[in-house]
């Protein structure tokens, strides 16, 4: 953008996107982190359901554990096992175990979601830079970034929850992406993710937001499991997820990363007309 002083509405195209990782760019169904949370709590004599493990997905992993420790079912089991409610020391202990297991697990869930490469190609053709944010910490992401690169996905910027003062829904990771990508103003960026916290992160940063309904945490199914669903049942589930995202303030929804380029073009059209998110 020419000049420093900005005193008119931005009317240029989309300049950058910030993609989530698991459930958005890689790991269809966001399977990897869920399995870790279930296994870790089981090691501490607490049985959690897959749905409970997914409840706080998208948050910084320590915040995720803190949220799970506040669930009534977890607190009841913890009281029975240890005679008290889980405290902050327990959160730290669980987090340390999670961090270690997650580093090993994410490498097995680094496959790009179908359509990612085509979406990246389309974004590049539009001169759009590609950033990323995640609830994973830097040690975890170091492994995942290496594996994803081997499989053909390498965004221009990678910002982790441990790189900033606080993870989602705070906007700091989006701001850090804007700085690394050297993209300005913020309304020229689009946040794309598969959780409510992704949407909240983008909104708090002043970006356009897109919620992905089919490939991520909210549906929580692998591609194979999705293919076995009754079409009417799938349609109903996706509609419910779409309504959840829209109620959270999402500007758009799409089934997956394979379906976002028309949305990006529409946002560029709206920007050209002087609209802001």
C-alpha cells in the first residue's frame, strides 16, 4: 500500500489469508489432537468423550486443558480419583504430558486436506499471501511444518499460540501474521478456520472470516467417515454447523478449503465497493 497515512476506505483486493492448521489445511476431521487429549486424561484416571475433547479446539493447548478441567464430568471423576478438584498445578502437569505426546502425534496427521493445493495455487495466482495461526505451540509446530512441507504445503508465515501473549480468541496471532506477511490494512486479510475460536480471532483482528463446516472439528469426522454418512443426515449436520458459525459472527461459511476461492473473490468485490468487515 502506497504512503503511510490512511484516510480513505481501502478499495483494493484481498492481499492475504490466515489459515488454521488441523481441520483447515491438514488433518481432515481434526483427528490428531483429539486422540491425544483423550489418551492423556485417561492416563490420569479420567475418561473423556471425543465430543468433550473437541469442545475447546482451536484454543491454545493449555487453555484447552484448562477448559476441559472445568467440565462437570471431568471434575467429578477427578474428585473421585484424587479427593479434590483439578487445580492449576494439574493443568500444568497435563499440559506437559500433552505437549510431549502431541509432538509425536501431529506428524501422523500432516496430510493436506483434499483441495488445499488447488486453493493455494489459486491464491498465489491472485497474488495473495498465505499466513497461518494455530493453537499448537512452537515445538509441536516445528514437527508439523516439516511434515507438511514434505507433502507440499508451506505457508508464507507460521504463528503459534506460544509466539504471542495469548492465543485465540485474542487477535495477536493474526496481527503477527500481518506483520510477517507485511500486509495492511487488516480488512485486506481473511481468517479461515474450522472452529468458533478461529472466527472470534479473525473478528477481533478486524478481518473477514470464513468458517469451514465439513473438514474440521465441528463435524469431527474423517473423509472416509463423512462418505459413509446418509446425505440427508450430513446436510442437516452441516447446516447446524453453518448456523453456529454465522451466529458467532462469521462473514462466510464453506464446506472446506477446496471451496474458498469464490468467497475470496466476493470479498475482493466487496472491498472494491468500499465495504469493510
